[in-house]
C-alpha cells in the first residue's frame, strides 16, 4: 500500500545483501511514481549499502512507469568499494521488470586542497516568498517572487527559485534523499514559463510531460534545519525534449548540491490525450 510521507518511502526494508523493498508515496494524480522518489530511493539504497561513505552523486534513467499501488524491489550491484570511493549500479524492479536504473558514486571526505563554490543568486528571503501548498508533510516550500508555474499564460524567463525547509529529524542519507526528490520537482514547470499556452496545469491532460533522467551531485550534506534555495533554469527545449540545470544553496549562500534533468514536453500522439491511460505515458 502507498505511504503518506516521503520519509517512510525512503525507509527501505532490507531483503538480503544489497537488496531492499521500496514503498511508494502518492505525488500527483497519475497513478505512477514520481521520478524524484525513484532517484531518492536509488541514492538511499546505495548509501545504506556503503555506510562508511558519503553520497557524492546519483544519476538515474526512468525507462518504464512504476505503479504507486505495488511495492518495488531495489537491487544494488556494487561496482567498487575502496578507501576513497565506492560506486554502485542500482535497479528498481516491479512485477518482474526493470523500471529504472541508476549509477551512484560515494566518497570519503578529505581535507581541502582547494575550495570554491558558485555564488548564490540574489533573491528575496524565504520570509518574503510565497508559501506553496505541498502534498508532502516532510518539507515546507516557498516560491521566490510568487512565480506561478501552473498558468498557461507567458509568465517570464525559464527559471525559478524555491526555498525548501526539511522536517527536522533523519540522518544525512535521508536528507539527501529528500533533497534529490525536491530537485526533480520544478524544472519542467520552469521550462514552460515563457511559452504561451503551456503550463503545469495542463500537464498529462493537455500536453505530455515526464522526467526521462535526473542527476544530482551532493557537495555537502544537506543541513538538518534551516532553509535551502533551489535555483534552476532551462538550458534547451526542442524536439519534444528539454534540459535544465540548477544549484542548491544554504541560507548563508554556500552551494551544497547541483542537479540537471532531461525531460519530455510534447504534444500527445495524434492529438489524443492519455487521460485514463497515464501509466503508459512514456
């Protein structure tokens, strides 16, 4: 059965060495699992299999839809586990078929030889940003400048700032999973902002959208409290596809993560909506 919060979905049940049972959280109305949850579970499964390392990066490709109604099997195949680095291939399976695959890099922390971080953009503080209703109880979100990515009217440049505050509790691995999920949430909406006639409000009913792959690099562990700024922008849209990138900053302006996403934004084949057939959207 689906669970109500993302923390529960990231509390993977061990089923043997490097094998876990995953549960799903309902996020949207399509009956399929959001790609942000899948990359979060991929990253968490790899990290739980190598507890002496920190998450460095995770890249996931979503090949087939995953139903929210059935649990998944998450299998970690260790490629390497050394002193400084560990790497793993992770597969998410449901009903005897592979649905998503990921590559996860983990690392031991070492002293700085050099240090640099891209500066944070100058945006309004979270207390002045607009609260966004969030179906997940694990976090609070606020939208910089109150940008509306639901509208189908032209609304501005293809970028978006979102302040994120995670619910207190959980270890660094769980917080990385929560952050991975959040970074997958807004790039499609940001991409559609400049284009009249498209917007999140008609996704899956008037136009066909979906995440094809997502990548996140963790430069620092997400902080246990306080706000983080997700600043994202579209790089390219065309041929029914889009590519976007972004960075995550803490309240002091330090960059703590970077991410990128390949997505699908296209008209329905022959103009026919997939309403009622959303599980075959890819």
